[in-house]
C-alpha cells in the first residue's frame, strides 16, 4: 500500500468542487473533478523508516495537473467505450459502470476475437476510472489503525488521510477518493456510533468488511521513562481498550482523548512533550520517532476492530461465498414491531450478527397521552441490523419484504462478502 500524507489530513474546508470541462462526463455518472484547496500531498514509502520531514512534498499546481491528467484519462476512456460500442446498448454496463473489457464479439474488428475474460468478484465492485491505484480515504494520520485496515482491504491502494469520518465520506462522494474504509465496532470498546449515523446521512454503499486485530503500544519520546508521565493521550476507543492494563501498570495519570492514535504520537513529537505518552501502533512509533515503552497493552489479546468498505455504487450480491447484509429501519406505532421484524429473520434461519439502535434524529421522541394523567415520552430509534445472508438469496429477499410491512423506513446499506480471514491474535502493526 502506498500512503499519501498531507501536511495536515484532508479536511472539510479543503475540498472544492471544480466544474468538469465541457464534454467531460460519463454516460452513467456525473464526473466531477475536485481540487483540494489545501492539500499538499507528500508521498511516503510504506516500508521506509522515514520520520518527520523525510517526505517529498508536492505543490498545489502539481496536484491540479494530476487532476487534469485524471480528467483527460476519463475522457479518453469514455471515447474508447463509445468506439467499442459501449454506452447506450446496455451490454457494456455492469451495475451502471462501463465495463471496458466487454467488447461484443461480433463488433470487434480484430480476428480472431479476444476471448472475454470472465467477471470476477473484483469486477463487480466498480474499479476507478483513472487507471491509477485505488484511492482509499480513512480517518486519521499515517500510522493509524484505519490506514492499516485500508491496506488490508485494498492491498495496493493509495491511502488518503482525512481529519474526520465525515470528510472520508465526502471524499468518496466528491470523487477525491474511490473508497472509504471506516471503523464501525471494536470487540472491547463497542460500536463507533458516529459512523452509524453517517452511514444513514450519506448515500454510500457498504461493499465489504475487514476485521483488523488491534495491537496497541505505549509510546513516548526517546529517553522518557514511565515515571515521568503525567498523562496518556489517544483515540477514545484505544483508551477504553487499554483501560485496565494502564491501571495494572500503575499508570494512574490523566487520560485524554484525541482524534486518532497516530495523531496522538504525532502531537507529542511535534510539541516535544516529555510528560505525555500515546497509545498507538508500532508503525506510528516508527513514523514519528517515538520509543515503545510497553508492547501489547490492549486489555485482551483478541482485540479486533471491524471496518466497513464504502463505495459510491453497490456490488452485485452473490451466493457462491458467505455474504452479510446490513440494513437500517425505523418503525411507526404498533405493538411488538421489533419482535416481528427480528422474527422475519429467525423463521428463515438467518443469523443476525449485530443490532444497534441510534436516536431517530428527525423524530427523537414520541409524546404519548397517558390517559390524561400526564404526557409520557417514548424515545424513537433507528435500528441497524447485520445478517448473514446475501441479498441474492430468496430467503433474504422474503425476510426484507416482510420487514418492510412493519417498518416506516427501510434502507439496505449493502450486501457484501464477509471477512473470513482465519483468526490470529493481534500482532504489532509495523
Ligand atoms: O485512531 C486510530 O488509529 C483509528 O484508526 C481509529 C480506531 C477506532 O476508531 O476505533 C480504529 C481502531 C482502533 O479500534 C482504535 C481506533
């Protein structure tokens, strides 16, 4: 995985839309070229031991010319597609995307006609149109676990750091990135609620999941000893995953939350803080010139974070490997609605792997007139359910048809291959 770092990660203000040149635009998508206003990209070799200042900077005009190249590639791809009879005939589109390799045999000018390559699972998740490595947005700075998750999900990707989850969503929506990889739950710390809320607010689709064993280290500046420390800083999830171990180590110092684990290490290095330690990865120690005071400080060796892979288009669900489907629904008044919804899955032997409820932001409470005695308030929720079945299976479709009868709102967030990586206890991310 190639990693892109910026002097600061992508943020909301730095993303500006630029109108596409006349004629630029594909049959199925509105193509928008986006130039970040404050994105000074630096390329880092993931295997290098470079620390601060070791990167090569790229100025804004270079980024803009890169965008121009990208735009011209899109135009030439479109022309190729048109030449090969693609576009309106429907033959050339899978899931709304031109499939450049699918030339109908009878229309090919060369003989013998090249045999069409069978579609594989990766073809079903639309590839980027620009021909360069997949650009994958994640929240945090280089060395964050989310960067490692992006590399696991898309091994040869260009990882793009974003300062907030919201920015990662927008980076994909605005075509700055092709995918986003974002955490949704951790085996010790629980759900990352913010991303559940954002999944609902944005229109991206879940196209996959990765489970990353998370191995935390306690990092400090070189020469700093444990007894110098007056505080430990990290991402709130990392702090909660190491809570008991820190106490057992006798580190009863202030614990402060920051935006991401690697950002904590970066902050200590930038400000030369000799009384502060960070909980972060071994890779963050290497990137920011920190020493590892303690290794493997998560409260349980089976510490795993589950990330979802997001794209602008859904993938086509299949039945030849285990799939999971994620939905979100809200229900109107009625008795036992949640029970009825869940039994739609139980009757069809569909296992649920996760259920989460979040406040219904548009209608957080329902007032109930309690027989003129007073007004009772019911809290209203959005329910998120993950179940083990592919949307291509009849039993899943039937279950959803039944769920629809009981709900006032139902959305499929995605139907995607399950991460079946065999279990290994967490090891260092370096
Ligand atoms: O701060 C990081 O390094 C992240 O990638 C974020 C995050 C999270 O949000 O849960 C990811 C994995 C770990 O669980 C700890 C933190």
